[in-house]
C-alpha cells in the first residue's frame, strides 16, 4: 500500500526513481523495494524524506485505501519553470550531488554579497 502510493505520486510528478532517491537522500534500491512492496515497513525517517520531496504529509503515505482524504502540502505559490526542472534533472543525471549543488549556491551567494559590499 505505501509503495503503491509512493510510486503513484512519483509518476504524477514526473520524477524518476533515481531522481526521487537522490533528492530524498535514500538508496535507490531500497526505494525500489518499497515501491514494489517487497519491503513493506519503512521507517518514519525514510517516509519523512520521501514525503517532503513528493510534497505530501507522511500521514498520506500511511493512510489505508479506505478513501481517506490525504492532507497534501500546499503547492508553492510559484511553480518552477520547466527549464529549471530540466536543468535540475540534467544535473542529477550527470552525477551532480546535492552537496555539490549546495556548495555552488553558497559560493554564488558569497560572491553576490561581496560585490554588494564593495
């Protein structure tokens, strides 16, 4: 049940298994086992990571299929332009890690601050 919900949400958002695993910081193989219901008891910590990327509450992933009304997180007021989404996906496929991207952004922010102070 949890696996089906994760896979459905991932596909609805157009995210590959590899992209979800990378963005959530979880093992692709474990995520695959969850989606195929081979592993059916993931930790809350794992579910929190996945839910954040998929933009749903953890409770949504845990609810039974009785038709419960999930509480999805509100969508961002501004969605990312498709060019940015493609750029991010391309970076992930090229092997750019989340930490490398964070370092790059931090470096750019420092440069911008130094330009404004001089």
